[in-house]
């Protein structure tokens, strides 16, 4: 008891805990019998990062921040991944037979004794936070390293059958291929990844994640290549795909649970010369955004709100895959969703499920295409329709004729800019007069990474801003950037926002469409008559607001 009181007095003395908070914690600790520091953290009186240095001083061992420590290869080689994961520790250095080990609990004497017996060397413990230790284990040993070691020792098990919505957290500790796949998905969700890519090569299996639109390599054990086919088979079983078919592409989906929330995983398998490569797209059942959260400037928000009030016509959102087109369309539909209107959508895939909206999933294998679905949808007398993507002349023609017969239609096109949507439709074989009379607006969109709020700072503006962004007047002396920190994993960015380009099909634009004018001429006229901002010009506004960097806008435009 004396030691616990001394810790409390030390925390009060250093101004980390108030005497009143300590008194309450002591009463609670007396009731639970737990360590006083644990009680203080649980009650919110102090953080783990504040507690550990004081605790280390009290008991006479060193406290380290693992981000500031170099972990040597010799130390890592001494401790197998399964030991590090089981005991929640990370080896730091190995000097003259003494292994320095970072641990989260200095009072766990049993673990230290077991380590001495298992590793046959002296152990010198230092104190570090449990979160930092777990991050270091993943960073230095790789995702699922302990599971991979146990599998290679025992030989991989067969891929187990999967239920429709597996609970990943419930099986994360199993020593099997199931455990590795679960840990891989859990790690991706924790890192806010939107995609996981499993790519086989002759001597290695590379795993990458896409975070905020940029690909990052995931650290994995070098021996993982030996389990390549077992991993692919496990994911195929989860997605109910044919595990015996390795020559043809396959697509599937998996529903999983994570901390009570359902995730929808879209699976795509492609055969390569070194085996099958697999991509997992993670779709969360997150709540839809409001129009005001789409990154629109005030004038763009007003324009879009007015378009949503139109009784008929088409609004096209254009951009490459992963530019946020679907999110924008779903937000528009959610805004329009009410008991007074009937809304039908046809999509591939259905990314968000919205109560009150009837959503159809295309199935090309059985002949249910966008065009077939659109014909059937019109018989249900919808007020508003959404077509996931216009990708062929037949779908484009039916979509346009739907708008001409009194429906408000939303859809997407794959073009580089807003004016490119006009030329894309005409290239598909759609008559210019149909485009001019049916389309209300083309909205081009890109996603740019947002500067991390935890490490943002000022730096001199890079040279060439005037030419790159077509600026007039005085160029700013400084711009904001992210220095890189723990919160953003050293990237300087955290999260994304959108930049837009609105092309309204006004009378002037209609005349150019009828003349089959180039996208350059259409853009030039829109800038003159509508004060239309290009994607890069809209990105400059985000730079001025301190949301993103010039490099990021130039990267996506």
C-alpha cells in the first residue's frame, strides 16, 4: 500500500493529478484492488503517457518512447514474433548477452522470468506504453507475424468455412490462416485503408494498402510467400468463390463484423504469372454525409442545391475510380429522399444502403445489365433515378431518354474533366441534340488529402505557383504543410476532402455541344460566361484555406 500512496504523492507533486482526484482514485482502488495507476487512467485523471515516466522513476527503471529508439536486428532475431506477440513486449538491443526489452507492466515478474528461461539470456526491462509496443511489433515483425510463424511450424490448416458475417475480433488470436487474414483486415481498418492488395512475385508476397488515395506497403514476414495460396484460398472461402479455379478472374463479396459494425468487403481475384493477385475493397456502413460536408465552396453548394430542385434532367459526376463520385451521388439522393418521391437506383455494386430508396444490383452473368434494369425501372414510375455508371451506348441512350420523359437522373462518367463528359457521350454515339437538351450539369471531382491538424506548420511557398495554378496578383509567401507525426503515420496528411469543377449546360454551352465543339472550347466558354473554376483553380482555394498543399492538388489534377 505504501508504494501505491507514494506513486500518488509523486503524481500530485508533479502537478499531474489533483489531490481530490487522487483521493477518489484511492477509494476506487481500495474497492477494486487494482494498481493505482490503472485506476487513475481508467477514471480519466491521467493518461498512460503521463503516468509511465513517473512510474519508471518510482521503481527505478528507464522509460522509453519507442518512436525515439533504434531497435537492432540482433535483438529482433533473438525474440521470435510469437513470443513478442504473446507477452506484449519488443526487444530493443542485445549487448554482451544482455537483452533490453520494452514491457508495459513493470510488475509482471513472471513474464520476465519465463523470458529468461526461454531465451537463455539476461533480461533488462524498460518501460513503454502498450500501444507503442503493439505498433512496434507490427512495424518490425510484420502484420500477423506470430500467426505466420506458428503456421510454418505446424503447416497451414485448410481454409475453414465462413459464415455470412464473421466477427473478426472474435477470431483474431487463432493460430491459423484465418487469424492472419483477420489481422490483415483489422490492421487495414485501423489504418483507415480503403483497399488491400495482395500481390505475388517470384520470391516474395507483397501486401499494400491504399490510405487517403495513396498506396503504402504493409510490413509482413519474409516467409509469407510460402502461405500465398493458403491466404488466397481462405479469402475465396469467405467470399464463397471457387477455390479450385485459378485461371480465370473472380469477383465476390464478404460481410464481416468489427466491434459491432458491419463491413462490406468487395473481392477481386486476377490470375498472374506468379499466382493469383487479390484486391479487397473495404466499404463501411458509415452514415452518409450532408451536402455541406462534401467540400463544396459556397457558390457550388448553392448551384447543387438548385439542381436538386429541378423536375427532370441529368446530373453527371465525372472522375476516375476512387474520386468520391458515389459518395456525392448518395448524398444527393439522401437529401432528396422523402415519402413524397419514388427513387430507384441501379448500381454495381450497391455501396450504401439507404432506407426509403429502392436499389437494384446488376448481375451481368444472368443478363441483368444496366440497360436491362433501366428499362424495367421505368415501368415503376420513379420520380428520381440513379444509374451507377454510364459505360456503353445503350445505357447512355436509355438514361438520356429517361431524363427527357420527366425524370431527374443522376449518374457517373469516367472522364478527366467536366467538359470531357460532353465529348465522351458524343463518342458513344449519342446525338449532340440529345446531350444538349437532357444534361443539366457535369461535375468533375477529385479527392485531395487534408493536412494533418496535429502537425501542420508554415513553409515558404514553392516556386512556380503562379504558372502551375494560373494565379494573378500577388503570390503568397508561405503555404501550410504537415511535418509528419504519429497521428498521420509521418505522412503529413490525415483524411481527404474534394475539389470540384461545375459545368452548367446553359444556352451558350448547348450551342457548342450542337456544333460538336472540343472540350477545350467548352471549358474556355464556361470560364468566360459562368466564371467556372477548373479542378486546379478550386484546389487553390483549398490551399488558401490551409486544408491541403500545392503538391497534393498538382498530384491529382
